[in-house]
């Protein structure tokens, strides 16, 4: 990850993003987004784009879930690596298609989902 992207790590952060009901579904992934208020700084740090990754047991065993998360992290790094967007939390959820789709298709899915939101 670049310095501009930070990770969501706490369950409460993932739940806050899911509660906004702003999501876009593509064959390779589900993208959820939450805009943070200006006063909602990251404990003294500059506001930045924060990204979290999720893969449920529907994807398969631990090997498949970890592979799906790695593919999503790589796609996000390439698509959003130099993103100027700030004050937003994004959760990328793996789907069955995450493992079957080619990497360029996965990046296209991410770009499509971002445009929709």
C-alpha cells in the first residue's frame, strides 16, 4: 500500500461502512463506501483514503479466501494507488468471481464500481 492508502482493521469500522448502504456489485467484487466527515480525523493523522478487504467462507477454504484478498489488494493498489480522494472508507468484498476473473477484468470491475459510487 502507498502512504495515501490506509487499512481498515477494526470490526466497528467495517460495520460503519456497511451501515451506509452505499454499495456497488460487479461480477468480481462488491464495493462499499462511506464518506467521513471533516471532523472525523484519524487520531491526529491527515485524513486519508482507508480500505478494508473481506472474503467470507462462501468463497471457500482459507487458501481461497486469502488468495481472493491478495488479488483484491493488488487491484486496489493499482487502481487507487495514487488516488487523491480523501475522507472516505472503502470496503472491498470478494465474490466467487474474484478467483475466476482475470486480473484486468477484476481491475475493470473495481473501476466500474467506483464510477457508480
